[in-house]
C-alpha cells in the first residue's frame, strides 16, 4: 500500500503566483522519489499537498487510488509520516514519548505505543534504554533528526513525506544519516517523497528523481538517466558539469567491469611465480589461497629473493566489495595512491578495477541505460570511442 499519483495538479495563489502548474507523475509503492530543485520552485508545495497542509487549486492527488480531497485532513495526516528539517520535537516530552505521539493520538494503549516507539528508536540506531528517557535538548542535531524519522514511522504509515530532513546537520553527520536512512528504507520499504535542494543527496537517495524548474518537472527519471542523459539544457545546468563524477555514486561495480591480473598462490615458489610474471610482462601479481580468497599481492622484483610466495606477500589494503559504487572504488584509489583496487565477493577475489576500467564502466552504464540493455551487453567498442 502507498502508491501516490498526481493528476494535472496546479497550485495558484490569490496574488496570481503559480507554485506548481499541471503536475502529473506517479510514485510506485515502496519507491523513494526525491524532489530536487532551487528554492521557490514548488517542490515543497508539491509534497505538502499530499497531506493537505496545502490544498491544490485544481487536479487530483490520489494515495492508494483514493482522492485525498475526500479524506478528513486530520485522519489523513495521522496515516502519512511527516519529517521536517527542524524536527519539531516536543521539548517537554521524553524521546520515547515524542516517538509514540501518533500511536497515542490514534488511541493505542500506552504500553503498545511505547513498545512501538522503542522498536523504532532501535531501528534508527538509538538504543531506547539509553535515549528513550532523555529530552530533546539532551540530544545532538543528528540524534534529534533520527527521532523525527522514528516518530514519523511509529504508526507504520504507508507513505512518508520528508522535507529537507538532513539539511540542518553538518556534512559528516548528514552522510551518516543518509546511510542509516537507506538501510532503514531497505528494511521497511515505505513510499517516500523526499524534498531536497542538493542534487548529490537526490542522486544518492532516490530510486527516481523529479528535477524541478519553476513549478514544473523538467525531468523525472532514474538518477543514472538524469546524470547520463539530461532531458533539457536546464537539467544539464542544474546537475552540473561534473555530472559524470556524480554518476560514479549511482553506478555499481559489476564483474564484467574487472580486469584479471596475474595470480600467485600461497605455497607456490617465488621462482615459479616470477617466471609467470616475466612471461606475462607483468610487474606484480595478486596472491590467493587455495579457495580463491584474497591474501595480498607481491611484486616481481621481490620474488627474486627466493623462497615461497607466502613470505613475500604484502597485505592488500586497496579493495572494495562487488556491487559497491564506482565512487567508492575511486576514493580507495586516491586514499592509497593505488593504480587499481581489488574487488571481492565476500573474501573471494573477482578481479581488479583500474582507472581505465572504471571509466569504461561509467561509459558502459550510460550506453546501457540509453539502449535499455544490461551493461554486459554493451560491446567495448561502443564505449571506447567518442
């Protein structure tokens, strides 16, 4: 439950200002859609019309097929979660009681409401035994924001509206909250409309992105499509000239992206491994155990010392899991000043990602999305040319 549909929705104020004009789009059940655009573009107005904090001038908004205009506003708001930037916690109530606010309004028994509140605090990463008895002024900004999310989810609403939910905290805490929210969303799968002015946040969080111009949606698509194929010059300008770098954060590493380097095995003689590297014209090899798990790496010059590979191998620090975003791999390369990173499935070695392969993977993903095929179906010559 939780599909949202806008049908030709317009909001026009008495002074003639049109906040949104003829909006039509749909948010699927369990989907997280980010509304992104500059201040005053109509994105917050759009969101607030869903729970009737603002009434549309014309058009219809449906939640689960029902026109919200026909639902009592108070009842409607009690079954739609709402998170705002400044949280709005009651200062005189404990964190646990703040979280239990909506269940209490719905008539839940106190014990049940508080049990649900404790469950939700735990879900957002706050130990209810530690934080439940505290008051809002005893929390950090990030902790208060987590309580706000927990409170919005306490009555298990199918729809969650979030207005700049992580905008009031510093960048490090903001990234932590985004990570926590993505983890939580994977578990609870709410239908979410999230307003932000930050394209990087929109790209990181959204299953799809609605990029707003003035009162209109200029493009409504996946993060990869918005970054890879902006629909209009306005969208291209809004997402920025560095949209290729931004796309790194939404493009996952796949096995087809990897290069297979020379391999040395634990227990192998240094002489044997060195001969293989000379034959392949390589300067180093990854070192694997008998099960294909990564042990480290070894250089050709070091093998000249003789003995076994085991004694000469170095610990591998530059590695990422398969499925991680290309941005993470790029960051690890920079962190360790490495010319490649190992890619693992658990502890099993799959291959290495080099800068050239990273660039190829990015180009391949753009081409694949444009053609509606998997990245594995894109031929190398289609991504290596101009």
